[in-house]
């Protein structure tokens, strides 16, 4: 099977594969080979860095740069001691710098550093002789170090290209000089193969670990969003039941009110009819909009929604489950809006459930404060005691509580206490209802019966 190019020339599969290989080589090692790609700093300090003094710890992000610099110095030192001295001390120092330069270049231009290492190999091979040729002792170490560092910064595909071109370079030099000196190409081929295999595995593992971490972050965000939507759905269902009940009562009372007054004026009857029509229309719209959040198998509860009056039953159930809990109520107990009562009940229920899961065997305390501007709730549990192990939960109960508090424009704080327990504090503002003003009855006049 052949392909036809734009000009009408048929391309065989062999030519197509060769062109793809050349394109890959050009992309990996030629295009922007000397582009500026600085080595990134270390973002999270390791265990050793966290134990260092503060003055030294601030330089911990540069630890990889320091490691490369030390490696370059070691390469230069080895080259200085192994290179022949035919060129004198200045020549040896120059050769040492030539061997160390590609290692340092990996900090800013990794692919370009490998090309510099190839050039360094040719230069040092041209001025050296002996059995270790074309890679002398220093250039051999420098070349291996550069290939490993470039692989750690790029990937296995670039490593494969470097290894193949290294074999081509060694073979070309050996053929060019007709084996005048002994070639150490086999040693370079085997050593570089093992080194690149190890570096590639490290790079693959690092890349896979980064992908897993990124996926876990995305999963955690999606899980939080899903939990938030589920909690909002639950709140919408409960509010639907509460508001629908009140709107139904308004509609019924508006319809029955004219019959409770003898000979009501037409204006009053028309007003009650308008109230009933608006209540029915609002109820219909409410059921249509909020009804979409109900699942197919959702059924409205037969029993009324719980309030703070049902708190004793909740605490009794929690005590039966093994949590010792005490309740304290301060302030003048009064009836609050049903939405506030329901949310307060659910918040206490979720906080006690968290205490049961995460602090088995501990004692808890529930404080409900009726204050002038609203309702205060505080749930505190001690640290887990005994041999009981905490059971893992979904970890989104706090999210649901914050959503309920935010819906009522309240404030909430949650966190660990100094004793190792956990505390949830909530304040829900409740507007004060004005008391109905009753006019005093007129005093009877004198002489009236």
C-alpha cells in the first residue's frame, strides 16, 4: 500500500516510516536544540532539608543545581589527572574545562549540552592517544554524565537517539583513523546502555508519579464538586418540602378567610382571591423548579422535617451507638424559622456522626445558644480513646455543613482543639420578628353601662 503526496508522487511505507523517523530525530535533537531551558527549582523540601538550619534551608531549592556543579567539578578533576600532559599544564586545564562545560550546560540547555559533549569527544580524541580512545578517562565520564542528565530532563526517546548517534560517532571515528589506536567503543556502548536504562526508568517513574498526583488533585476537586452538588440537592429537597408546606397553608387560609367574616366587603374578598392565586402559582412554580432535583426513586418523607425539638431523640440514638454526649442549652428557647431549625439539626447530626467515625470512645458536648441576633451552635468532641480505630469516612461532612451555613448567611469555624479533639462552631443569624402592636382598649366613659 502506498500513499500519494501533494505533488502526486507515491510514497512507499518504507519511505514514510523513514521520513517519520527523521522528523522525530529533528524534533528531539535538532529543532531548538540550544533553546534556553533552565533546570526548575525543587518545590517541596525533602526530609533532610527540613532539618537544616533556616539560613541553609532557603538554599534547598537549588540542591539539584549544586549536585550538577559538583559533578562537573569532579569530571574536570578526573580529566586533569588522566589526560596526557603533552600540552603542558595550561593544556591540561583547558581539557578539564572542555570536559566539565557540557555537564554545566545541562542546567540551562540540556540537548545542546549533548551536542557539546560530542564536540568535546572529538576534540579530546584528536589530541589524545593510547588505548582509551576515542573517549579518554575524563571525556568518558563527562559523556556518560551528560547523557544521564539529559535523559532525566527529557525522556527515553531522546536517550535512544543519543545512544544510537553515540555508536555512530564511535564507529565513524574508528573507521576514519583505521584503528590506529584501540577503540573503547564497546565499553561506551555497554556502559551508556545501562546508565541510560536506569535514567529512563527514573524519568518514567517520576513522570508517572507526577501524572498520578495531578490526577489525584483533579479527582479530589471533582469529588468536592460532586459532594457539594449532592449536598445542595439535599438542601433543595428539604427546602422544597418546607416551603411547599407553608405555601399550601397560605393558599388554604386565603381561601377560607372570607368565610370567617360576616358580609366581607368585595375588596377584601378580591384581596384574598389574589393572595390564594399567587400562593398557588408560587407553589406550582416551586414544585416545577425544585422538583427537577429529585431522583427518580425519591419519595417525600411522610414525617415532618426534624427541628431542634427533635434533638433529644438524635442524642439518644448517638448514645446508643457508643458516643457519650451532653447537651447544654442557653438563652430563651424560641421558635425559629423552619429552615434554620432544619439546618441546625443537620449540622449537629453530621458533627456527631464525624465524632463517632473519627473519635470512637470519646465524649462530646453539644451547646445550643439562643441569642438576640440568631442561633449559636458548638459541637466539641475529645480525642479518640481506647483501642478502637477510627473508621475512614468520605471526608466531605464539613463541606456540607459549610454549604448549609453559607446558605443561611452564617459563619462557621472547624478545626482541631489543643487537646487533640475537634470543634465545630456555627452562628446563624435570625432576624428578630417585630412583636404585634396591640392598641389599648378605650376606657369606659362615665355614666356608660
